[in-house]
């Protein structure tokens, strides 16, 4: 079966090029002449406007605070790719940038999670990122490359033997290994061994009425319910699906609380003030689903709340350790403070915070657990041996980055030194002794020797 999405783990990784992810609109290409600074300014304006317009329950900053933070995040990502820009191995796709701006500014609000939601569920506008659509690689197939983004569309940077400069090669095709993704239109099948990445293969997605175990196995316009089927229409039953933006037809929202196993809702048009609701996306843009009690979540759905405008500063709110995943009823610029249970400004660097919510203000600022319950301090990445994770319950964990090494999310929830030798399967640089996890000739991610 297709590899399932990882639920409730916040790993803060860049998106993987070539991953099969639903998007909300088509992709354009062409036109030149946009600088990285202009790209980040325009992207920040579009993203902030979208979040404040469509995702009130997740808007922790007002527009004045959101714009500089989004620009800083974008510039920080650009800095990791600066060498590719300076060597003229990538270009900014100005036409696609304009397309993304237009869609974020004028499209109907998708009844989904926001674009910056943790990578545990499908998100809208997933093609509007520096490594997921806004840049075009200029290195042709069979030519040398240093980064994946440098390769022309349809190819990827393969580093045979873990060399520092690889060769642009076509994405894995049907029947080929897919440890890091497949050619667009194909899916990665784990061959029934989800913990063994080495035998994964690219296959065609399942068609209508074919058996499936998850929607990730189905064609992009279908969802899985034992078999691949069309999305539900108004008034029909629906459920939350982490592999799809929605299980309802476009323009409809599934009135169901996400992440509650077996919960069934109904497809509705986004509802006005005063309507009953199971989650924020049930409500019309600008409204939240207020007074939801997540005490029994995710074992059970909360008693329905009511659609209404978001809470003003200093008003009461029901706090939950799952706030990162379910948002809150507070208005832009505030969060539901876990201690005071009031809508208050998000904490800044050096201030006390709640690790489960990860609501600290600032780029590269995280709520690092201090080892005593759901309490921490807003600061930079965790150091080796420090706590880097918080366990909400045995299944649901939240992590922050480590300055070196990697975060052990299985046992210690602390930063561990790199331990994997060259050639070992890996998921991130920090796991490897030489801090390099690269795509190898067998189309898997493996640790590689250090570069001089």
C-alpha cells in the first residue's frame, strides 16, 4: 500500500520536491525579472492576507507583525539556496508567482488547514513555495548539480556514492525505487513494508472503484473509502482525510472534527454566525467555531460549538494542548493562553511559553520544553542533550529543531548526536556523522561523506 502520512509530528522540514501533494490550482511557468527580495515581499503579502482572511483560528499575528515575519522566513530560506542563485542555476518564475498571488488574494477560502500547518495533512497552495513551484531549475539532464532545486523540471539531483556535486537525472518512473518521491502523477508504494524504505516503488494511482487503504493510493481527484470514490456532495456523509484538502466537493466543508478516528460529518456550505459547528472550517471566512471543548480529543469529538467572530483580546477562551493542530477562537494577534485561559499576545524570545502550542513570535524562535510538563521558554533551537520534544499523549508529539544532531522523537524526546555511518538510510542531515543525507544512485536517502 502507499506510505501513509505521519500524523501529529512537527519536524519543521522543507518540502520534498516531487512529493505527491494535492494543490488547489494549476501551475504556470514563464516570465523573468523578479529579484529574491521582491519575491519574498510579494509572497509575504499574499500569504499574510490569505491567513488573516481565511484562517482566523490560526492567525497568531496581525498584518503589521505578520508581514516582516513572513519576509524573514522567506529570506532565510533563500539564503540556503543563495549559491544556486549566484551560479545562475535557478530562476524565479514570475508568472507562477503572480498566479499564486492572485489565487491567495481572490480565491474562495479553502475549508482546510492553513498553508503553514505542520506537514501532517494536505495543505492548500502547496505549489507556492521556493522549493515547490516558484523557482525553476536551469540545469539540464545529465549535467552537474549541487542542490535538488537546480535541476530542470522533471529531473532531480542524484549523488552517486554521496559525492558533493551530483548529476541531474529524471525522477523515478513507474516500477523504480521511490525513497524520496516519484515522477508527478505516480505514487510511492511501500510494498507492504512501511518501515523499510529500500523496497518502495513508484506505481500508478488507483482509479475509481479500485480497492485502496488510503486516499494517497487514489488518483488526485478521488478519496478512499475502502475503494477510490468521488468526493461527497452537499448533505452527504464525509470525514477528515489527512491526504486530501477535503473529502467534499469544491466550495463545501466537511462539518467534522479532524483527527478523531471514525468521526463522520456532513458536507455543508460554510455557515454564518450562530450556526452549530464541529470545526473552524465549517464557519464562513472570518468566523471561528467557538466554545469547543477538546477535553476528550482525539478519542472523541467535542460537543458542537457555534460560529461567531473571533475573541477580542483579554476575553475568555477554552485552552487545549492540541492548539497547534486545532487552532483557537482568539482573534488575529492573540492566542489562547494556556495558563490564564484568555486571548493574549503570543510570547516573545525569553518569555515563558507552552511547548504544545509552539506559538513563540519570531523567525527561528521556538518554545523549547524545560522538562517540567507543558511549560517552556521561547528561545532558539535545542542543544545536544536538551529536550526538543513534548509528548501531548503517547501518540501525539511536538518537536523543535536541534542546533546539531537530530531530535529523537521515539524515546528520549531530546537532541541526540549524529550516529549514522555513511551509506545508512536517513531522513535528515542531522542523523548522519558527516551531516549529509543525500539522494543516492539507488534513489534512496543515505548518509554521505563530508565535503571539503
